[in-house]
């Protein structure tokens, strides 16, 4: 895992957006894996701005979101489909039918979770997977003890995740406790992974995930098994890292396409 210490959360967002825009210029039909939550907001604002300035086009891009709450309608303000429209898709020139979400409504979810996986493969696989991380080390909604080879499926949310997300619900409003999420195995199939982590409350998880053992107890530690991960960490989130001096001296590298146009 390449740890990139950034001066601030905003500087991290700038680098992540730059990586995506560089890859998009090289491959207009890029397949992106996307996250929700507060972490990617700075990245999404930059992608929208690049599109508005005519510097980037998402017309041929396909996107696959990591997760969505079970049985929450798409119009619900807390649904991730709503979040993505509001924070990204409404500002892009990408056709709406290019945006895919895990199945969370209706019947036959098990089969449709497999269909979601199949669709990712049919679109050529995810070129760049964008990730945030929960303070319990979750990626997507792969909560601690998730199988490191898991695929898209229903997960029960951890108490800490529910608490962290309670701020989005009015008092007394029911908060979903189940979600459908890409698995850790699904995430690890992406060609390149960009993880962004900000804030002091994630410092312990960052230390475990980057410098601790691979363990389902800190699901993001599975990223150590992937050959092309960059982790963009702001100073409060990096506070407990033991090898900060080393990370500060390592050089960045650019995304390059191979002869077949793959990342
Ligand atoms: C949501 C997702 C989650 C978040 C994580 C961090 O799609 O994938 O794993 O990335 O819960 O959330 P924030 O960014 O709000 O701290």
C-alpha cells in the first residue's frame, strides 16, 4: 500500500480527483467504483467542476456504487442513489443509465447481487475504486469480521457505523440497519484503489489497516493484499502511524495504461 501523507483533507481530495481525471483523459470509457459519505465530497466537487469547465467528459464512463441501504427508496434523502445524484451525477454529463447500484429493493436479492457482480465484469471490471473508511475499518459496508473474500451481499451494520450515521436522521426517524454492499473480494478485483481517510477519529483504524496484520477485524487491512492501492491520509488521521517519516519520503507515481489500454 502506498501511503500518501497529505497536508489537509482538501489536498487529498485534489490528488484523488487528479488521479481520476488523468485516468479519464487516457481512457474515456473508464469504469469507476464509487463511495458515499463525507470523505469523497471534495473529490466529487472537483469532478463536477472539471466537467462544468469542459475539461472532462463522463459521457462514456460507467459507475458502480459500493453500497446502498436495504429497502430505502431511491427518492429517500438518505438513500445513496439520492446522495450520488445530489453530489455528483447531477453535475456530470454521464447518462443516468451508466450508473449502477447494488440491488436493495424487491425480491430475489441473492440472485440480483450476483447479477451486480456479473454486470461489473460485463462492463470490463472496475478501473478505479474510490474508498472511504469507517472508524471501525470498514470499507463499503464490510463491517469487522466480514470475509476477506466476500462478494456483493446483505450486511448488518455495526453499532459504531449506525452511531456515526445517526446524524443524518431526524430524532425518531427509523434508521436502516441492513445494507447491500460489494464484498471485500469485489473491491479487491478493481485494478486500482484510491482510499482517502481524514480526521482524528479514524487514526486508530488507519494505523491498524496500514501497519497492522491483515485481519477481518479491520476489513480495510485486506487492501494490503492488493498491488495498486494509494491511501491518502490527512494529518489527524495519520497521527498514530509509526512509519510517517518513511511515507513522507516516498515518491508518488502516475497511473499508466498498458498497451491494451488497461490501467
Ligand atoms: C459508503 C462507504 C463507507 C464510507 C465510510 C466513511 O459508501 O463506502 O465505507 O466510506 O463509512 O464514511 P465518511 O466518509 O462519512 O466518514
